[in-house]
């Protein structure tokens, strides 16, 4: 037993020596320099106030869709109720909309709860798009303002 006790005491002394060496080698924190004094407010020159142009008033009613006559493409954004950031269900709705004849592009964002659709108005109607969303089990928020979107 005495041999083990002697070894344990030696290990404790070594550990204590290393801890004291580490404490001695650590640098003391440098003191921070004081900040220069602030100038009084009367000495600070204020920039001239620029007159801004009046902002145009927002339109009361935005069109629900935008048509591109050259491409015959109509863009529409529909607010969808209940997506709740579920990317799998949003992808399924996107696929359902993309299968419709006349839909060029469909993107459903689960984070904004909007379905962005580019379609040919001569091949598919807005009512058909609404019916497809409702057949997939979703509700379109009719009271929210539908708006046009355009990806450039």
C-alpha cells in the first residue's frame, strides 16, 4: 500500500507543478485604452436636409394577372391557406399544377404560402387553376389580394 500511496502523492505533485507553470505562462490581460472625449453636439456639423421626391401613391387595385403578349404567358400568384412550411406537401401541389395542360411553370413556396404560376391563358383558365388547387385539398384565400408576379 505504501508504494501506491507514494506514487499517488508523486502524481499529485506533478499535476500541481504543471498547473502552476500554466498559470505563470498565461499573459495578463492588457488594459484597454480610454476612449477620446466626445465633441459637443454644437460642434458637430449636421448634413443639409435633402428634399426627397414625393413617392407615387400605390395603386388601389393591382391586376390579378399579368400577360406577356409575345410569349402568350400569364403570371399569377395565389395565396394558399394551410401550407405551414411543409415542403413535401408544397412539392406535391407544385407537381399537380405542373401537370395541367397550358401551365409553363409552377412554384409553390411553403414559406410564403404562395403558388406562383406561369400559364397560357388560351389553354387553361384561372378558374381551372383554382379548381386544381382545391381538388388537391387546399384552400385558396379569396380575401387576400392576388397579385401578378414576373421572374426576369
